[in-house]
């Protein structure tokens, strides 16, 4: 009888991998001090809890530009990336000139990033032009933050030759401002973000706004930019609203992703959004309306099926 039990147990072990195997999905995010990582972790939880046969894990990366390469090479299945980076990759322009990624597809635009320029409250930096001659973090190498910072600066007549650029990630930028190693830093991230929140609890900070003219110049240079206002009270000591620009964040996959999987991920994203909001408030902007208004590249056919199911109006340039 004991041998019979062992035989049954052995047979169950033998068939377990075949019957219980799950496809593990890699979600490329960004650094731990930004919004991509917690949002990607929330999306991984949605997939784990609601999509049968699949599990997912959020990976720490260098963010937007690096993430496009991870999707192209098949090293990641889903990635978060800024809309300008996604559009450049799809069209082979900007940083992707000569290395076009035409199989780039979107599942959704999920929330807007705000360009946030931070300095200490007692610094003599009060405007974009005051960055000249200073030490300024422009974001991690290969990040959407650096692409956005460069676009904002260059469209307003400021080049890297005018200041000392530092390429630091979000946590490194906050630490360097706190320690006086740099004078200011750029973030392009969904507000509020943990690294600025933490900095504001230990130092008095100032958010540097953009003028209407500076916003117009940036939008002329980069059509995916939109005017955005950081609300008063967003960070400790921030008593007034601050005008800046924003860029949609896009959930990106390769055209080769299974259509049913793309459909299921898109569906769970929009139908279980409350679970994401509980993880990060940026998910308050995760709506079908925002997605179809903001996505600059074609949707994956699986995502398109979901949008058509719910009656969303998709433009011609968003169809593969």
C-alpha cells in the first residue's frame, strides 16, 4: 500500500510541471525611486491574480530608452516608456535614428509624466535660465528623463555646454541635492514620486516652474509634450501650483506578443484599476479615454480588440 502511495505521489510530481506551468512575463520598469517600478509591480500583481496561466515580475531598469531595447531583443515582454521615446523608436527618429523598431506596439497609455525641476529652497535658482553655470542632474543614462530634460533645455536655448550635467537616477539625484553635490535635478515621472517626497522631508525644496513661452517652445520641439500644472501641496513646502510640461507613459510590447495575452493584459489593466490606485496614485489617470487620446504608436491587435469592445474611438494612426 505504501509503495502504491509513493507511486501516485511520483506520478503527480512528474505531471506537475506540464499541468501547472505558468508563462512568466518580465515587465521592464525603471529605478526604484520613480513611479515605473511600483506601477509595474502593481501590473505584475494584476497579471498574477487575474490572468490564468501567467505570472509576472517587475524588473529594475534604466527606464525608457533601455526598455525599448529590452522589448526589441525579447528580454522583456512588457515595458513602460515615455511617449516621445516610444514614438522615436517606432519611427526611427531622434535617439533611434538608424535603429528603427517598427514592431513597437502599445497596449495603453497609462498616466502622464510631469517634468519636475527641483532645487533647494535657499538656492539662487528660480528659473530655467538660472541653471547656467550650475551642476544639474539630467537623469540616468538611457532614461526618458534625460530625453525630456534635453528637449526642454535645448528648445529654450540652453545646451549641456552651459552647465555641468550629471547623469544620475532619481534616488541619486535626490541624495546629491540633499548633500549639496549638485544644484538642481530633473525628474520626468508621475507625481508625486517617492524620491522627491523623501527629499522634501529632510530639506526645504523649491520646484522650478516653466513660463508659458518656455512651455510653448518645448511643445513646438516635441509634439507629445502637453502643458501640466503640479498642484499646490504635492510635496512638503510646496505652497503654490507650478507650471510645467507632461508626457504620456506608454505600456509597450512587441508585435509578436500573443493576441489573446495582449487582450487579457489590456482588459485587466482597465477593469481592475482600483488595485493599481491602491499601489500608486498615478493610476488614477489610467483610463481608456486617456489612452486613446495619448498613444502615439499603433495598438497591438489584442489591445485594439478590447478598445473596440468598450466602444472607444481609436484613430487611424493607432491601428497596425
